[in-house]
């Protein structure tokens, strides 16, 4: 029965896509657009519903809001992408073409190119809400620290002025507020998102959990509920020292970053603490409270790499000449102190 159902569903989707895309294909031919552009559109049209459904079933987080494309394998539409890029060089004012390129490169985990493509859309249609949200998300993924700030934050705020019920914009704005420790604002933003979600869905439950997390950090007591018992989650005690041979390389204004990152996965730290390098040796505690996003925190993994770096530029991104040390891989439930000696020049 399941197989018959899936075959019937696939047939219905194919018919619907044919009714929608065939007229577009005919129109596109009359306008001189290459056949590969429509092949790419068909590929994305097929992959997006499948990918979105897979995300809801496997992950069940707000990453699937507003139809964000799942990351397909490169497959064979690279040629279609090449044709699309060639078409856009010939017709740079094709906003739909740039949007299609942005969606495709997002799906292929190429956020830098996706951001540039969304930028072209915004130059042609400045009030395109989808392009604003897409640019902000692509920018955060292209950045080493994954922060949502600057132009990305301004675009999200403007998008919500134009479309207050944009689910992706509300979710990303809340993420930005959470990243900048504006926990009460993040909770308030996500509460605006809640009524837009299907009650009882996995996405709605995930958003409710993040609201509770943000409100707990803001010290907001849930209505008609007893105050929760403080729970810091995972916490790692770290002691950092500088090797004597490198003491002459310490410079005024240097900043010390002590951080933990997942053994595999995103490079963004799960917890990070910042100190004046002149105060070495330093004792630090890395905890869930230092997470840069609600989903990525120490307690979300079982093992992490714990390291420390002295930054001459003051920035968290490593630069040549910075000083670094690592304790290697440790368990996130470790109770004993982790010792790190900064003994290497990058």
C-alpha cells in the first residue's frame, strides 16, 4: 500500500509540475532563455519539496521554515548551472534567474555565491522579501563566526516591515538577538512566530523550546509556573597558560580566546570566552550559556576540541602570527580541569 501511495503521489506531483513548467518553458524559449535554465528549475522544483519533507521528518527544526531547500548532491545539473550563469551574463537584469541561482547555490552549500546572487536580485527588485531573507541567511553561513549583524540584520528588519508574517525572517531575527545576548527580545520575536506554525508540529515544539531557553537566560519566569531550577548544562573548566618561549611574542592589546568546537561539523565554536591576554594564566569555564546559537551548544555533542588562541588583531578569526594551544579532544561531561599551554605560532 505504501508503495502504491508513493507512486500515486509522485504521479500527481509530476502532473502538477508539468502543468506549471511547460508553459514557462514555452515562454522562456520565445524569450531566448537557454533550455538548461528550465532544466535547473525543474530539478530544484523536484528537490525542494522532497528536501523540505526530509528536513521536517529527520530534523524537525525551524531550518525548514518557508521552504528552505535541502542540500542536494551536486548530481548532473552542474551543466544547467553553467548555462544559467552564462544566461545571466547576457541578461543581468533577470531577477528570477538570479533568484534561481541563489537557491541552487544555497542547496549546494555555496553561501558566498548565493549571497552575491541575492544581492543582484535586491539591486533589481529592492523590496523583494525573499531576497532580503536569503541574503541575510547566506551572509551568516559565509561568515566564519556565523553572526547575523550589520546589513543582514537591517535586511531582516526591513523584510519584517514589508511582510510581518515571514517565518524565516522572524526565526533569523530571533537568532541574531540570541547571538547578541538579547534573550528577552529573541523570545518576543519567536513568540510572534509561534501562531504561524502548525500547532503540535515538530517545528512548533522546537520553537517553543528555544523560547523557553531564551526566557530562562533573560530571567523571565514562565506564567503560572514555578521558577525552574538553574541548569547550566554542560560545563568545562579550563586553565590556560603561555609557554615561556613565547612570552616575548605577547603584544599590548592582544586578546585571548578560549573555545570548544565540535569534533566534526560546523567550525563555529560551541562555547567561547574572551580575556585580555595580559592576564595569563587564565582560568575559564566553557558552558552552554556561551553558545552562539540555541541549537549549537556543548551539550548537543558528546566530544569537543578545546583550544585557546592569542589574537594580535583582536578578532576571533585566526590570523598568521597568532599564538595557539590545544588540549585535543575531550568529553563534554568531563569534570576535571583541562590544562592548555599556548605553545604554537600560526
